[in-house]
């Protein structure tokens, strides 16, 4: 290999420690082809860098200097194609903006899903709906802000999928105010028209199931509350879904589970007031059915039970027939009576029936005189003398003893 002697043989200080790969010689010279070993003539693998080219101000650098611009601002203004460069820069920024928008949407949705413990299988549906709705919004509106748009779209999308979500909890973890949320909700049908045709009863059923699992009330409570909702649907459908779920579960709790859960706990779980449920029960049920006597949920609980029984929503209470206690004295045979003057005790046998109409045989042992009757209590009724006996069946039976009764 020919070495160009015109080029300085001294190597730059940066490569002073470079040696030959084959003979390990430090005699390295710089040539046109690169760095060459002066002893064995091998060209080293180190690439030669060119430092003698100076910067020319007249030459425009068209290479992208950053991720968001094409050339510097001064270079774009000096160029004869400055208008085209400005448009290209606009397209470049627009592409990066939409890409960054997608990233912000995904991050915000994942954050809310993690805070509320929502199923991750619905994230793709929410992301797609946010992108479509963002394109429909007018530029410059505050709802094009991802932090305000995502909570609204997420809330109504999950309700379409019959997934229970609490609005108060959503507002707590989001950066949108309650007023802004309600203002956009008034025009939600314009952007999500299929929301009007959704099956509300399915969503409310999922809400009732959530309350059932939250208080561990069991499936009988769920089916009973669902039955109440379907039976009273025409009367209660013109109100919010959470209120309908609270009304059905509150009535079921008052009628059958008042010792397990109270109405106040159910209302706190749904984020509604107990007075709202009380007003709905009075207006939607008692006033429409023209039933008087309703005072409050607690005080009128027995009246509510009676109304639910008449509507066939609760099992009818078994009525026990009030049959008069029939007392029949049993006379054992026609044997001659034997009197023992030293034993002042009389024995009487009676056959009676209890409240369940079961026959009971009772023996009455009477000591003379009547003044020593300690276990017997006389009734306060002056017309007749009643003796109350506590027998082995814990059944209190009143027996009429006539004066002068002889065996």
C-alpha cells in the first residue's frame, strides 16, 4: 500500500493509543485510505473522519434537525420554498400530535380503570369511541381535552356494555367537574345515539346484583328485587337507573331483610339520598295506586309489605284460623266412686286442641279447699272463674271451672 507523504503522518491525539491489530506496533500513519501500520502496511479497521470541510452559510441544510421541525426557523425563511416547507412542517406536527393524542388517551383510560377496578377487556372499546368522538368535536372546545373527554365517554360506554360504574367515584379520580360532566351529558345522544336504545333493565339488574354481592344477601334477595323492578316498571321507569335499583332493593330489604341490611346503607352504596327513595315510593306506588296511610319507609314498612303481598310480589302470609278452644270432659267408665275423706283431691280429664288443631290430653288435679291453689291464677274477669295452667307443651289453656262441679 502506498502511503501519501503529503499528508501529515502524525495521528491526532485522540488516537495516540492506537496500535496495529497484527504486529501491535504503535507506528500508525494516516493516509487517504485510512490509518495504516508503518511496519507491516495493514490498513486498520478504524474509520477515518474528515475534519477539513468547513460550514458554508449559503448552503441550506434540509436535514431534519429535531423531531418536530424541518430545518431551523431562519433556514426555512431564507429558502425559496419556504411556503412548502411551512406546509410540510404543519403536516409533520399534525401527525405527531395525533400520535401523542393516542398515547394520552391510552394512559388516561388505563389510569381510571386501575383506580376503579374496572374490567380491562373494555379498554379497547373505550379507546376507539374516544377517538371517534374527539374527531366530531369542534376545534377549540374544552371537551377536546383528553382529561375531560375520557371520563364522559368511559362512563356512557360502560353503561352501554351493562357494566356498573359509580359516577361519584369516577368524578373523584377524574379531572372534570360535576357541572362540566352534566353539561355534556345533555348532548350525549348527539354523539352516541345508540345510548337511547339501550336495555335499561339489564343494567339495573347488574346494579341490583352488585348490591346483593356487596352486602352478601344471597340470590333470593336478587330475584326478589328483580321481580319488584319488573312488576313496577311502568310506574318507576321515568327516573334514574340508580334510583330504580335503590327503590327495588330498599323495598325488598324492608319486606324480608330488615334485620340484615337497612335502607340507609343501600342508599350510601348507590350514592343517593334516602329521602329520594322515600319520595319515589310515595309518588310512584302509593299515589298511583291510590293507597293512603304512607308516612315514611320505616314507619310504613308493614303497609309496604301488605301492598307487595297484594301485588303478588311477596308470599301470602298463612292465616291461622281462630277456632274456639273446645273443652271436652272425659268420663272414664261407669265405675262406682270411692270417697276418701282423708284425701281431698279431685281428678278431671279434658281433651282439648291447641292453636295448630292438634289434640292434647290434660289432667286437672284439684285440691280442696280452693284457697290453697298456689300454682293457679284467677282471671280478673268477674263473670267467670278461669284457671290458667302451664302444661308440658308450654301451651296456656284456659279452663272454665263451674262452681259445684263434682266428678
